[in-house]
C-alpha cells in the first residue's frame, strides 16, 4: 500500500471489479470519500488512467481466475461486477473465498415478483448461478439488485434527441422506476465498508413509476423543449438492435416492457433506508445529464 494510505493502514482495502464501468467507477469515489483504501481490477492497464491517483490498480481478468490473486491478497472485501462469460464464475468465486470474507455482488431483481423482472433473461440466469456459488462458498455476502438504470436513457435515446428528432421506441406505455447510478454506487459503497449488511438482499429502484414516454418527456423538460415520442413495433426494435446487441437481449427487453404495460413499476424504499436520503428522481437524473443529450460533455 502506498504511503498516502498510511493513516488507513488498519482498514483493509476494498477490491472493485468492473472498476472502469459505470457502477464500479462511481463506487470507487464513494469509498474514497468514506476514507476506505481502494484497489481496482482492470483488464487493460491503460484504462486505469481515468482512476483517482490514490487507487491501487491491478491488472486482472475474470476469465483468468488466477490473475485475481495479487489483487485479492490482503483485501477485506470485494465488489463483484460480473463482466465476463459464465465459464469461469465458479473458479472466480473459489478464488474470492480463499482470500476475503466479504463480497458484495451486483446482481439483478430476478427474484422480484413483478412481471417486468420475471421474463426469460440470460443475464438473470447467470446472476442466479453466481449467487448460488457465493452462498455455497460460505462468503459473507450482500446482494444488490438494481432495477432499470436511469443511465440506459443515454444508450437508447441520445442520438435522436441530439438530432432534434422524435424518439421512436417500443412500448412507450411500459412503466419502470429508473434508479440513478449514483444511488446504486452509494449503496454498494455503504454495504462494502459498514457493518449490518451481511446476508442482506437489496432491490434498488428509483422513487417513482414512469412510463417510457414520460421519461422521454422528462428529458425534454430538462432541455427546455418538447420531445415527440413515437411508438416503434417490436420487429423494428429488433432490426435497430441488430449488430449492436445479441438477439436474446432485444427479446428480453421487449418481453419485459410488454409485461409492464398497464401496471405500475415495482418501487422500493431501499435506497432511502440504507443511505438516509431520498433516491434521486428521474427528473433529477435528466437535469444532471442534460449536456449529454445536447452534445455537451
């Protein structure tokens, strides 16, 4: 550990996998804010240039489980964000159990009794398998299950909104409760360094149920202009995603949105319960990210 960490020598470092991804990167900031030493696992050393200087960077790959050993040695807890094919999951969890006591796993709400989360979903099946492996390994675990990410709007709607065009999208009437990435990361950080979260299973959502069309309208309000919403057919959506995402991803999204039409989204108070502050609304998220929809930074 570097000299800059010397005041925290009695606090074992937390290892963050997926360190340059949207949740991993934000979690690193929250851990540093709390005075927790942080290690980051990244597949590409050059990606570490974007990380804060006080982070200890390790090169490793979930598909090569033994590559994690140096990063795990002496760590106190791990944020596991699975970003690899399923093949090496068992070996990675075995490695975690050999080195650390605590793991916080970024999963999905596949156990949640709402039709939106009960559709066939390859990612959810993988998450369930990893959860079983973690339980069998005897690790002290916390499972975090974010619902729909607010930041998905960046991947989905930026090009049309920047172009001043109508947003064309399927199932505009489908309701979700988008959760802000910053709230997910704050919960992850809290559960990694505070006591009282072992064995817990947290479903994280935003505070309100909104149709997809209403989410587009909220972005328009943040930009000070009306954005038209036009319904797209499922087949058009599959064509649009062709080449950008595997066909099962398109089918999974379509099935989930179809099942969500006509009923409010599943909403929890978990973010507020853990953080003591209200979760950010989608309107807040849109206002804070307005520049992304106008071509700014």
